[in-house]
């Protein structure tokens, strides 16, 4: 196989893989915009009082389909705090 044909095959393979990844991500829910209503309670995000016009960039991203995990919480740490 000539270097040129090897490169051509590599480019073709890369394009096929990229196309597959892009098709898979079409259902990733990144375009599902939501209207975020702030929750004024402890443990929830609170806007910076120094910047009252600062909005919420991407609150819907918590609902994204993970790229390499089965679910977003697959390797999440436990909420258990152990006292020593």
C-alpha cells in the first residue's frame, strides 16, 4: 500500500467515525433549552449580588446525555460524610 493510499484510507475512516459520533450526539439533548426558575433555598445556586444582571448560562446541561457514561451519575460520589 502506498503512503498516499494509506493516508486516504485513514482520512476516510476518520470521517466515518466522526460522522457516527456526530449522529450519536444529535440525541444528546444539548438543544433542549429550559426556562430556569431560581430556587431561593440553601444548597441551590444563588446569583452574585454584585452582578444582579448576570443570568444562567446553561441550566439545562444537567439533563444532557453523557458522551461516554451510561448515565451522568454513574461515578458520582456518595453524599455520606464520615466523621473521624
